C-alpha cells in the first residue's frame, strides 16, 4: 500500500476546499503524515486593475496587506477544529497564480499527494472555457497523485442490510425468466 508522508491541501476558504481539508486531515491521521495547508492569494485581479489604470501601486500594496491578514485569520480559524489540532501541519501563504503556486509548493515540499476541492470559490465560465479550472490545471501538471474532493462529499457508511445470497437469487431468477 502507498504511504503518504506529506499531503498538500490548497484552500481558498470556500466550502469545497473545507471538504478537501477534512478529507486531507483524515488521510494525514491515517498515514501519520505531515499536512501542508496552502492558501494562494490570486494577484491577477489586482494586476489587471493596475494595468487598466484603475489602481495605483500604493492601493495595491494596501489591498495585499488586507488580503494577507484575512488569509492568516481564516487559516487560524480553520486550524482550531479538534480534528486538526492533533496533526502535524505547516501553514503556507503564497501569492501569484493559484495553480502555479500549488504545483511549485508541491515540488518544493516534495509532497506525496495533493488533496483539493473539485472547484474553488471563484469561477467564471468564460475563463474556464479558455484556461481550464485550477483543479484541471493541477491534475494535468502535478508530479504526484491529486485527489479532487467534491462539495458535500459523503463518507461511505458501508452496505446496509446486504445479503449476498439474496442478491444471487434475484439475479438467477431474472436470468431464468429471460
């Protein structure tokens, strides 16, 4: 069986990324792995405003300071949950294009697995048509396995009242009647 020693979980604080964090925490506990909690501040919107002449570099610096502060507070809040307190977790705050920073962090930290939400908090259909989603880009370029967790993932509870003998009987009766 593959042992995961280092697990990277990128979060954008959306509900979907929180689902991925819970899955990553379960895996980290199972494999006694180190968890890397990564948040990437997407700098593209601020760069676009500056390039259009709608924002100054001073305004951009002030906004980045607010975004960093917000990210640290959100990460701290996430890590207060009891299931995460007992794990080995490194927090990483990065700035840039999300999928590039995720891949860079995965390679730098030599992670064995990336666990991420299947979609993030911000999507645009036009951007997705031309560039693909961050999840797709990560899957295509990662040098390790990537687990994409859907929103509202339900843990399997196992079969309920399954009697293999009855299942075979129904199948054989159906086969005989054909």
